[in-house]
């Protein structure tokens, strides 16, 4: 039985909030500290893979997820001319015991925040608390917080352990790796938007079009809109732009569509009109495609990293939020089984560090989307017969290998 009674979680994003719910379940008293003063439903769409949905279902959130997310029916890769390369069923359609959900990131965060406040109490989430410094004092961790806007000191807090779920710019990660520097830029920029539109394909389809240097992703995220015969479509346009990364101050800023829309002007596939979707979007946000190198160590005594603080990865293969949720699950399991705080955090790291490092490195090679790049290189002018370009076996092998790397191989997951 673990001796961990109290935990501080730095960061109230998806990873931090799921960790709070999981630790509460194993008897740990949790305090979440979030830098922003008011947590809002920000962001655009994300996907939750079946293994992450399993964790959330075990937390009793199945009904809320059904109301908030749209179960993804299939994933389809097409070339830049809209011709199909690969199609596979997803979630329940593919025989998993749990769905895959396309969901608005902000709405998911608010769902989790509500659950934390209901189960742990309103006071469990301290907003407007930015981590200033921390130190280990004997058998506790002490952390000092401030108001990021005013610099006002907000006092010190102590707990048996501290979990850093403070994202890609993690202050805790920087404390242990002060010379790491900025995230690594892929040379690619993402432009993200969300638009109410006519449903495409099944109305629950996730599509990826193009190849590495020019890609378009689209999928619907709202069950309420779907009930009314429409689709709230989350989309991402992606282009290779070169080596200069936008300054951090400009990340997620709203930009003019003219910056990228002309590159997609001819991408009307009949079943999906990309230029129209972009044109009808009110607000478009720009984001560099970045990650960080896998770390040799996450855990330092009674402090550990989780989610994007531990393993930020390219948004390929629908893994960012899902892997943070798996981290939370592994951490709670280790705390339940291990006798000491230090050992519990080490066992958690052993369960997750190598697994997530493999995903980071695989995503740098385009993960399952590599099939689009292969087809572009072999048939840049399009194809009449796909079998002349890539075999069905090659396509299946790539898809199945990625599922194993990312931990959602159907047979393995369904047997758990």
C-alpha cells in the first residue's frame, strides 16, 4: 500500500485533470494548480483513441463523453487529388470495446474540470497560480506560486509528490533540463479552424489528404450539430515553410487565411470542398508543428513529468491527449501498487517513458500517415490503380505497426 497521501499537480489541462481524477480514486488528496485565471473552453478538435476512452469510461465519464464527442466511424487517407489510399474502420466500428471520439478540446477540458470539482471539491483547482519555484524538503515537495500577470506571490504549498502536467513549455522540465532550449520545429506550420458545414462521407469520417509538405485533415466533432443534419468540422491545413519557427508569442495567434489558403485552392474533391471550408471559417489559428527529444529521465525523487511536459509529440496518429490520459492511468496504478513515493514515480516512468519515446520518434517519420508520403513519391501525378503504387499488404502493415507502437492494437486492448 502506498504511503502517498497528498499530491500537487502543476497544470489543469487534460493530462492534469485526468491525473487528479485517477489519483483521487486511489485515495490521494490532490491539489491542481493552473496558471490561467479562468479556464475556458479553448482550442479546436482532437481525437481520443479507444485506450484513452477506456480510462475515461472507468472514471465514470462515458455518458458525458457520448454527449460531448462524436464517435469516429472511419479514417481515410487520400492523395492531393482526393483519391483513396487507405480506409479503415475506427472505434466500435472496428470491433473495439470502446469508441474513438472526435471532440472539441475545450469542451473535453470543461467536462473534466466539472468532474474534478464534483468529485474532489471546488477548492481542488487553484486557478491563477503559476509555479515560480519548488524544492524537495525531506519527505515532501514544497512549491511556491505567483500570479503570472502581476508577479504577486501566492504562497507555498506542500505535498508528498508533485506531478508536472504543465505542457510543452513546462517550468518543471526546464528546471531539470535548463539547457534544452526551444521545442524542435518540424519546418511545418499548422492552420486550424472549425466550421459548421454540410456533412461529408458518413458524417463521422476522419480524412487526411495530401502528403508531408502539404496536408489537410478534417473531421466532425459535435454530436448536437450532427443530430440537426449538419457537421461542425474541425480542420487543419499544413504546409512546409522552412526552418524559421514563429516566436512563442505568436503561437496560436489568429491569422489571415490568405497566408495559406491559395495553396489549397484546387482541393475540391467533390465529396469535400477544402477551399469552401476554409473560406467559411470565421477564425483561423496558426501553430508551429513542434515536439521535443525524448528524455533520459522523467522522475526526480518525488517529482515527475506527465503528458506534454514529458513527451510532446507531433499531432500525428491522434496521440497527444490520449497518451497523457494513459500516463495518468499508469501513474495511479503505480501509486496503488508501490510502497514508497519515489518507487511509485519510478515505476510509472518505466511503464511510460520508452513507450512514448517510440511514438515521438515514429511521428517524426509521419506515423501511419507515411502511406500518403509514399504514394506522393511514387505517383506525384496521381494514379489510376492504387495496386500499381503500393500493395494492400504494405498499407496494412504500416497501419497495424503504428497501432502496436501507440498501444491500441485491438486484440491486446480488448483483452485487458
